[in-house]
C-alpha cells in the first residue's frame, strides 16, 4: 500500500515537472550590471540546453557584416502604393531585386530600382565590397512625407479638400547570402525539450493542486 502511494506521488511530481515551461533566464538590471539570473527554471536544469544552443556555443562567431543605408526623399506618390512595391524585394538578393523592379509595370518600381542601384554603388565605393552579388535587401519600406492641401472645386460653388501626397523610400542592404527562412518543423520531429517549449501542457481552470 505504501509502495503504491509513493509510486503515485512520484508520477504526480514527474507530471508537474514536465508541465513546467522553459523560461529564458532574465538578467537582473535593477541592482547590478552582472549577468545574474533573476529566475530559476526547473525544466532547464532537468533537460539541459537545446541542440541549437549547443551548436551556437561550439561555432566560431562570425565577423560583423557591413550594412548600407540609402534613401530617396520627397517622392511624389502615396506611401501605401510605394509599400506595395517595396515589400516585393524584401529578403531578395540585390540582383534578383533589380530584375523584379525592371519588369514591374508599377510607377514606383522605377524609383525603387534607382535607389537599389545607387546603394550598390555606395557599397562598392565607400564600404569596399567588391562582390556586389553578395548583398541582400534587409529592409525596404516607404514612409509618409509632406501632404500638400489644395482646394478641389465642385459644382454649384461648392468646394472640397485635395491632398498632394509625397513619401520617403528607405533601403537597407546587408552583406551576406540573405536571411534564412524559419522552417517550422512538425511535432513528431521535435526533441522532448522543444516539444515542452512549443506545446506546454497544463490544465486550465483546474482546482487540482498539481
């Protein structure tokens, strides 16, 4: 009887430990500048580090990569329409981005292509990047510029308000082959620690003490 009770308590404790989610170790920034953990995670102590963290510690840190910033301001056009074109080249290599803008029928594509080509020249002359094909579009977006208000004349002596819209286009190039896509693996391919992190199991609105 006692053995079965002890076995039941062990199962309850094991179930409780498995349901704890792995929280990142937060550094206390209020009282000290040292990297001292502010929380303690039982799951991390039980399961250790993930394979991705182990591989990251073993790897040699890469040297910092060059970043090129360029923009074009006060372009006549709506920032909404420019963003529809700008998002087409995000994450693409610079040669592929120029091809996309060359064959795009949109008016904004001509301005985007001009900024990309100017940024490629800046990368070669100021940053010393000889291989321009080893560049990719890290950021590409348009923001609101000045809005000029004018009178729109209607019939019968009435009038309305007309906006002449301008926008600013910003581009950020980074050295490298591009950002890797986050391939979400299926649950059956995850390790036990990753499964606990992604799919924490807990009983909602339960009155049980475990």
